[in-house]
């Protein structure tokens, strides 16, 4: 305003100066008789007054025009300053683009910060350099100049930062004219957070729609806000008809009377849980576990009620079946003579039977909730059982001997059969241990071993004396005394061999006999290699796969050696022939020992297949075959004896493969 006033004052002043100058010139040259003041103010000739007024008007008009232009320039500069400040202070990125060249002609500081470029670098770029959807500036110009984009206001795209990372943006674009030149102003807003929220909302919607639970929500007027597919399917309604519909349009009067007061409680801020019977569109009456909770807005005000309905009909039936089953099995559980201890997955005691109380001295109330280590002798025993539980998770059961401690403080060995409790999905939910006090068994085994050592020692000493004296008689005599001494030697050697087999059987019966997977081919190769050195005159051959896993006790090699050695030593040929082969029949592994000897006598054959008990009159061959029978029996296998062609016998051992037993 002051500038305008000054320009107008200057214009009037210039006009007045011309007026005075014209009056002075008239006085000097044209009107010498007329005074200067009269020519200046009172006695101005008409034509001079006209000229002066025109000149004055020209100056005033010129001043007015100059003042207006000055005002416009000042307003323009102010607008430019305000625009610059607005652009630089904007939280969004602002780009000024020349639509003819496609180049960026100006940017704000936010764009530099967001993209990681300085201003000079950005002014050398085109939007195509930032936008991965365009190959080059030409493609971007074609995009801008396309008819459908001339008035484009909003679109979404992707920008690439200086470090190569990308982020989604929303572009607000418009055409502006600056100094008679058109530019496109583009404002880019980072919408990464919005996209993430949209993704989460999409995921939530998908989760709600795909849930097997019946999910729905109503507003404060008890009108549907939404209902998922499970809810709609249960009530036989369509997705397009549910929103905005009153809840009572879906429920019958009796059902609505039950749920309405509970919904009002939820609208008051309570969380409500209850069960009710509701009619399924096609399956009839179903028991639903229903839960209501208040829906609040960002300010905490309650806007409606969310509801989750779960069909628990089968669960209820299962619980009832379990209750009846418990009644049936409770008496069995209580009547089992072995102690039973039930634990959860944290190995905390859940239950026990009366036999456990009788054996350990604890009532359930004294130990319930305590770790099972409470009844172990020490922490080492507890940790060892924990390792076994982890190692046998794929097995239905396993056996382990644990040293337990009774309430009285007495420690005893307990043979523990462990079973895994599993849910319908096969997940382990607990453990059951059947505990048997094997103190007497351990004592008997110790006594057997003691007697075995004493008898073996005395028998060996006695046989050494007998055989030594018999050798002396053989060396010193001839005829009948010599033959008798030789018979004593043969009988003594047979007795010593029988005693050695008896020792092996005693040792086998006294040892732990876990069944585990092992390679039958490797065992047979090792056994046959040793026997080839021991019996070089025998023709021992094998027909084996490279590897053949089987389930057996650890003493499988003893059984193979006994069968092969029995075939060699009882052969009537100078060069016995024995073949050991392995075949599979489904999930059964068959180990066959075939010879060309006289065959196995019927009595020994019956001992081998388990149809005949060992009697005092049996000699060493029968005892050795009995050991084979025991090893196969404890390996959960079978034995059979058939005739070989043209002569001899075939003994076949059938064992399980690890894969078959693990199913």
C-alpha cells in the first residue's frame, strides 16, 4: 500500500512540475505582459489549460499503471515465497515436472530426505528414474500425455530410494501454469504404513472367514455388523443379507430371549460365556460354547458386541464317553497288580493306582503335582529316564530299570514299562509307567551267577584233573585201558563244551535283552569270517545284500555262530558245505542256514523250534540249539527247520525289520 501511494504521489508531482514549467515558459516567451502567477493559476489560456490537464492525466494514469504493476509483482513474490515455504514445509514429497521433457524442475526438502538424494541430483533426474514401473523418461511422458491421464488426480505407484529399496506411494497430480508455461505438480505420499494396515486387515478378514468357529458382531442396536462363513453356513443365511439385519431375524424367539440379556451385559462392558443348544440348518440341534465381549472404538466407547460360537457337540459326547470309559476302566486301573504312575508332559505326577501306594507307601494326595523324580533314588536316575523318554518318542513303549526310593527310604530296582499318552493328533500329552519290583529277580540272577561261577570253577578244575590223568594213561598204556582213557577224554571234552554253552545261556538270561535295530549282513559276514579260520576244511559261503537291518537282541551273532558251527561239527562229510543267505518277505527278514549234512535229529529239531523243553539227558547239541531258540524268541522272531535238497537241513530265522515294527 505504501509503495502504491508513493508511486501515485510521484506521478502527481511530476505532472505538477510540468504544469509549473509550462507556465514559466509561457511567461518568458509567449505571454510577457501576463504575470507568472496568473498564467500558473488564475488566467490560464484555454488551450494551455487543456494541454496541462492532458499531461497531468497522462502522468497520473502512468503512475496508476506503475502502482498496479508494483502491487502485482509484490503479490506474486509473496505468493512465490508462501508457495516455496509451503512446499518446503510439506510432510509429503513435492515434485515440479516439465511435461514436455519429463524432467524434474524442482523438489522440496522432504523429497530429498525420503529418497536419499540431494536436490541437485534430483533435478538431473526424471520421475522414470524413481519409478520402477517405467523403463525410461519417454515411457513416463507417454503416460502423462495419454488422454486418460491428462486430468489424472490420484494414482498409486512405487518409488525407489538411492539405496535401492522401494516403497509404495500415492501420487496426487495436477497441471499448473507458471509464467505462461505448464507444469505438472506431483505430491507423493509414502503409504507403506497404510499398505501394512491393509495387509493386516486382509489377513484378519481371511482368518475370520476361514475360522471353523462361528464369528459375528452386532452393534448397540443388536443389528449385524458382519458374520463369517461358518456362522452364515450354520444358520443358512447369505453373505449379502446379513449386514444391517437384526439379530432376531436369524434366531427364533426362544433363542433370542436367551441371548438378549447376555448381549446387554456385554454392551455394559462384561465378558460373557455360556452354553446353549441351537438348531443347525441341516444337522439339527447342536451344543454351542458362546462367548461375548464388548467392541470398543479408539476412545474406549463400546460400539457393539463380538461373539465367538464353537460347536462342542462332539466334545461333549466325547467327554461323556470318557466318563463312562473311566468308570469301566477305573476298576481295572485299581486292580492291576503292578504299580502305575501317570505323569503329564512336565513329568509331574497326575495319578497312581492302589498297587503304587502299596509298593511305595505314598497316597496320591501326598505326591500329586510333584515331579516324578520325587520317587527316584537320585537325580541321575531321573535324568536318565528323561533322556530315554526323548529317545523313544517314536516308539509306543519301552522298558527301563530304575532305582526307586520308597517312602520308608528303602531303595529297590523297578522294571518300568513306559507308555506314551497321545491325543487324536498323535501329540504326546503324558506318560504312564508300569513299575514292577524286580528285587527278587535281581537276587535270583545274582544267585544264579554265583552258583554258575562256582560250578564252572569246580567243574573246570575237576575236568582238568580228569583229562590230565586220562592223557597220562593214554601215553602209558595200550589196549583196553588206553581205549577207556580215550573215551574219558572225549566225554570230558564234550562235558566242557556243554558247560561252556550252559554258561552262555546263563549269561544271556541274566543280561538285559533290549531289542534294537542292527545290520544282519554285517553280523553274518563277521561270524562266517571267524568260522572260516576255525574250520578251514569247511566250505562256508554267504549270499547277502550289502546291508539288511533287523530287530533283534544283542546276541544275534551267537545264534548265527551256533547254527553254522552245529552244521559243520555234526556233518558226516570230510568237507562240510554250509550257506548262509538273507532274503526279505514283505517286512520280514529271513536268515537261512543250509547244510549238506545228515540233518538235525528230531529231538533237537523240537528243541530248536520251541516244542520241546531241555531235559537232563540232552547233550551239548541240544543245549546250543536251545540258546538259538532263546535268542530268536527274545528278538520276537520265529524259527523253522526244513529238509535241504538233496540232503541236509535248512534252518530259517525270521525277524522283523525296524520299519515294520515302527509303523
